[in-house]
């Protein structure tokens, strides 16, 4: 039996579902929620439901969006013939901070990982191939330099081989085993400049 009252235990369990939150941290978070005013607690819970209700995936690139098409895909001043393929929407934020990239993106929604049941059909790869056939000149594959990221990059490049587009991969700058999301501006810029053709 739990040492906490059932409603509190339920709250602790919800916090434990978040990445990197262990039992101890979850208990601390749950207790701080109890310390919130009724209004603050209400704001907290409605922020969760509102975000879930209002945010969806862009129909073109699968980036997070409030509208059907995200602001990046809707921007005519960007180069829509250059697509940067990323694992998740968080990577887009990192690239946008750099401001050196004026193309558009494609969010895969993960990387190929058979051990975890993530096969190519579970990712937005087929959509990417469809987009590429529509006048795209270059695809930069910006998956993280992990084993799965490399596998995914190789797989995508093989699918794009006979389409006539230039396929490149972020080459250096990002440490192996690193995460694009946490790379600094210089590192990310160097990685874009140093991309290489497959
Ligand atoms: Zn989009």
C-alpha cells in the first residue's frame, strides 16, 4: 500500500510519467502542487489540456503547429526546395535559433529502432519522399549522430538515391552520441556548413 493518500499518489504517478522524473522528484512536485492556490492549480491543469487540444502537427512537415500548416511552411520567403530532415520538433527550435538556415523542415517523429518496435513505416518517411518529388532540390538529413540516427539517415538517403535531389548529412560539429537540441550555435552552424553529400 502507498504511504500517500490516494489522490496524492495518483498525482505522483502522473509526474513520474515525465522523462527524467524519478519517484523522489515526483513526490516533491506533487507536494508543491498541493501548495498552489486553487487558481494557480487550475491554471496549471488547463495549461496541460489547452496545449494538448490546441497544438497539432503541421500537415506538410509534421512540426508542432496551432494551424493546419505551421508558420515555417507558410513562409514564402523561405527556400522550399531545401528540406532539413529532423527527428523531432525540438530540433527545429535549435536550428531556428541559429537563423543560418532558410530552408524548410521535415519532422520524422523519431528514428528507426527495430528493438523498440520503430520501423520506417512508423515515421514520416513516406511523406518526405512524396514532398521531395514536388520540386525539392536538396535534402539535408539532420538526425542525431547516434547509431539509430545514422541508420535512419542511411535508409532515407537510399530511398532518395534515384530522385535526382542532392542528399547531404550534417558532417561534423555535433559530438557523437550528442543531441542536436543541446548543441550551441557555433557547433550547429559548423555542422550545417560542413554537411556532405551521401
Ligand atoms: Zn510545417
